[in-house]
C-alpha cells in the first residue's frame, strides 16, 4: 500500500479526511506547505482534480484532494466555488453570507464535495461526489466543526453541522457521502501499476 499525500491546507478538512481514510489502512502524509495549487477550474470536479494531480506530480506519490463549497439557492449558487475566497476568515465568511441573506426567507443551500485521487504521474484514478442539502440559519449555532458549519442547518436533524458530533456529521455530510462512495470504489485502484 503506497503513501497517500493529503492535498489540503485546511486543517478542518484534513481532520475529517484522516478519519474517513483511516479504515483503509494506508499511510497518510500531509502535502508540503510550499506546494500551492491555484484553483483555476470552473467546477468542483476540475479543482479537485487540479489539486490532486499537481500535488501528486510534485511529490511523485499518490495524492488525494477535496474541493468543496456551499451553494445558496437565493444567491444563485454563491459562494459556491468561491466559498474559501468569500472572506479572509471563517468568521468573516459567515458574517458576509448572513448579511447577503438579510431579509431573505428562502434559505435553502447545498454543501458539495468532490474528492479526487491522482497517481504519481498526475493521472486521475478515482473521483466521487457528495451533496448535502440544508438551510442557512439567521445566526451561528454550535462550536464544533469548521468553516460554515455553525450556519448550516439540517431540518430533519434540527441541528447545524456545528452542533453535531463528528460521527453525526460524517453520516449526513457532503464529505461523508463522497468518502463513503470512494471507500467502496477503493479496491479498484491499481496501486501496483505505478
Ligand atoms: P484546500 O483547497 O487547501 O483543501 P480550502 O479551504 O481552500 O482548502 P476549498 O477550496 O475546497 O478548500 O474551499 C472550501 C470552502 O468551503 C472553505 O471555505 C471551507 O471552510 C468550506 N467548507 C467545505 N467543507 C465544509 C464543511 O464540511 N463545513 C464547513 N465548511 C466547509
């Protein structure tokens, strides 16, 4: 089993990715901080592939990347691909989104996550997607998780992501769903041929 380089600079994502990959028993290592990939793609899929592929080639090892974001219906899908670039900190991003939705009663939103795995030559060997539907709250709730978690409400659970335990979030979240699919397709990966 090769080492898999986890191509993210987001500590919240990293913690979740490590939990999801643990059952696979492969050796995980973090992407060197000096490798920065510009997210120039026009879809989550393109950006996930760019990150996995460029990091894999740079270190000549297998790499896994996640591109994700929050698409709000009333904002025509914004911040979407630009979720990380919507503000400088999680606090700023949340404040800006709540302000953009001031007075708006239609608060449906989707969290989207695409995960891609690249071989050492940069070729994409596997990719999966997960989507989680919910609503944007009027103010932050809960102190777990990261990013937009305190304002993403799941009506059927009557909780935000930030009020859920790790296991609860894992079972319903966009990333949990994408990784669940990935783990099922994992046996098809041909590590030996690289
Ligand atoms: P890397 O590209 O280095 O992995 P990033 O934070 O730039 O890190 P993205 O480009 O994929 O990652 O941006 C995703 C944005 O959406 C970012 O602001 C995250 O905090 C947020 N996000 C993604 N998944 C989330 C989750 O499960 N809960 C809360 N916020 C999330």
